[in-house]
C-alpha cells in the first residue's frame, strides 16, 4: 500500500521521515540531532563543521549549497557514478569523503536526482563511520556501542 501525497507535494520527500534536506541549514540541523553532535567553526567564520567528539562528519559553508561527508569508499564510488551532484570530497581525502551539491542535486526529476532520505542516509553513514573510529570510552559516553547506528527515523 502506498501513501497518498498532497497535491503538489514533492515526491522526493517521504512524509514522517527526516523532512526536507534541501539546504545546508536543514542538513546541519538534522546532523545536530545525532547523539554528541555539535557545531564548530575551526577554519573561518563561515565554514561550519558538525563534529562528534573531536571528529568532523559534516563540513559546509554557511552561504553555500555544498556539503562534504565521510563515506564508505565503495558506496562513494557508486554514488558518484549514479548522481552527478555527488563528487569526490573537495579538499579532502577523495577516497573517504564526498561532496554533495544540494542546489544541482534537487533540480531535476529522474533517477539521478537526489532525494531527502538519501541525503539523510549519507549524514547517518558519515556519523556512523566517524563514531566507529572513536575510542570505546568516547563511544560509551555517547551511548554508542561498537556497531553504532544513528537513531532510526520513523517509517
């Protein structure tokens, strides 16, 4: 059974899920809901970094439309192939980081257009990869075990 959407509703947004993830501010707000996440500006006054403990998992400029996220190398390769708006991490390790251009990614309709849930999944995976690299003591302080998974979104 599929859910009916309101007339004019964007088919790329799933009701009851993460909500819109079309801007850097929306993605950053979602990332800050994850356990232990906090916002810092270590580089300059406009480049916000969302960290868990001392490690970054989301990097984005306040006025920009792109964000960089840590990503599994195999998934990153597949994402770059399928989505033109996902490129290797800008000024970061190209194997382990991706840059997502939200402005161009949500423009079209078709199989290569971004969807809100994909962006949320990318943030979740970035968080999970970073937390998995923290010490057991730090993970325990977050309430995260060795196989940490961000809190699931309601279906």
